[in-house]
C-alpha cells in the first residue's frame, strides 16, 4: 500500500474533461510500422529474462550514468 506522500487525488471535473477533449481533438494519428521481428518474453521463462536483463546491465554505471 502506498504511503500518504505517494497518493494523489484526481477529480474528473468539467475543466479536466474539457482539457482532455481538446487534447484528443487536436492530437494527430500516428501509425507505427514495425520493421524488425518482435521477441516476446514471458515471466515464466527465467533464462530469456536473464538474457534480456543483461542487456541493461552490460553498461557501466547506473541508470543515471554514474
């Protein structure tokens, strides 16, 4: 359970509904073309997940480049 400092109340008001409607009406459609084969990983296949994780661990330093 999240602590109080991480909880956020969101009320869907007329103002936020108007902002959402404006964002939807002014957004452009984007078609995504996949040019490479897609590899799917399942949580039960730990060997493939280890290989996937090693891609991120192969760089020196942490996620912030330190």
